C-alpha cells in the first residue's frame, strides 16, 4: 500500500522550473494560493534534498487561512543526510521526516546534527542501500498514516518518482515566461527515457486560467 501522490510544480512556457542560478519564483499569487490549498488537503508533502539546498522551503500552509494542524508532514528525500541543521523544513511549524539510505546510517547517528534533529522531533526513515528506495519509502509513509502525498520537486526526484510508477496525478502551472538555458532545471530531468514509446502517458483531466497563468491537471495512466 502507498499514498495517492499528486505532483505539483510551476514552470515557464519552455518547461523550466528554475534557472541555472537557482531563481525559481514562477507562480503568480493566485497560483500560490491554489498550491497552498493542495498542501492543506494532503497529509504529507515531499521534496528532494536538491530543493532543500536550493530554496530552503518551509513547506507549510501560509498563503491561505490555516491552522497549525493543517500543515502536512514534511518529507525530505536525502540519501546522504545532507539536510542542513538550520533548514526551515525542520522547524517546529510541522512534523518532519528525513528519508536516508542505510549506507550512511552508522556514521550519521553518531553526529551532533543527528542528536539536534532528534531533540527537535525530526523522524528518520532508513530505506534503500545507497540511495533512497522510493517504493519502500512510500510504503513507510503509508504506514505513518499518509494517505495523500503532495510531491513538490525538484526535477531529479520528479523523474525517479514517475519512472517508478509512484505518481497518480500531475498539476502544473505554466507561467507566460520564457527563460531558456540548457542548464536550467526542467519539470522532469533525471536520466530520461531513450524513446517516446517508453514515455509515461497522461490524460488531461482539467485546464483553466488563473490570473496570467495556465493550470493543467493530468491523470497518470498506468
Ligand atoms: N518551480 C517549481 O515548481 C519547483 C519546485 C521544486 C523545486 N524546484 C527547483 O528544482 C531544483 C532542485 O531540483 P534537483 O533536481 O536539483 O533536486 P531534487 O529533485 O529536489 O533532489 C534530488 C536529490 O534527491 C536525492 N535522492 C535520493 N534518493 C533519490 C531517488 N531515488 N531518486 C531521485 N533523487 C533521489 C538525490 O540526492 P542524494 O543522493 O544526495 O540523496 C538527488 O540528487 C531547484 O532549483 C528548485 O528551485 C522548482
């Protein structure tokens, strides 16, 4: 058993979710409110360590009216336990789970950083040998009571999740901007597929304008 997973992101018309220098404020104010409604409706929200290092997100519900208990459990996919000690995702606003790989466990549990995180209530899940095993993590999160999980990037984790068949729904905000850049992050990066035949197929289930942005919602076909 695993959670129902909704991937949400904002991209420019040319498919970039950040520039090569890490600038990533793409959504308009109305889209941010829509994103925070999804956060409020989910039990968990997950990002990769690349996103934590680049953006230092809080991943709480703060753009709409919400109570502290509306914040989803925050999950970082971080094989090598690189989450910084002062990362905002580990603050006391909501629960936090850091998923790491077994190879790094013995060294990490001896560190002061581990003790500080534990005192702060951060929970660790050890899944996978050298890299986080996403299927295993999904089953652990389900056992933890997470039935609906929002995935908020970045590009590398998005690709691993969709390749593993772990995404059920995609909602994307397309902003009327073009930023270019061969090294800018796209919606899905990772190793990619070799042929279009291998691509993950989607079905459009909704589309609407929100301010200047266009929102598309897709079901992932299995
Ligand atoms: N516009 C948007 O909507 C939006 C949303 C989110 C992020 N972003 C942007 O996305 C960029 C970050 O993307 P990113 O691709 O660099 O990082 P990422 O996808 O956030 O994190 C990738 C990292 O996750 C870790 N990981 C552990 N297990 C994994 C697995 N099984 N599969 C994949 N990754 C795994 C890997 O590091 P370890 O091996 O060390 O664990 C990997 O390098 C930032 O620039 C951010 O601004 C944009």
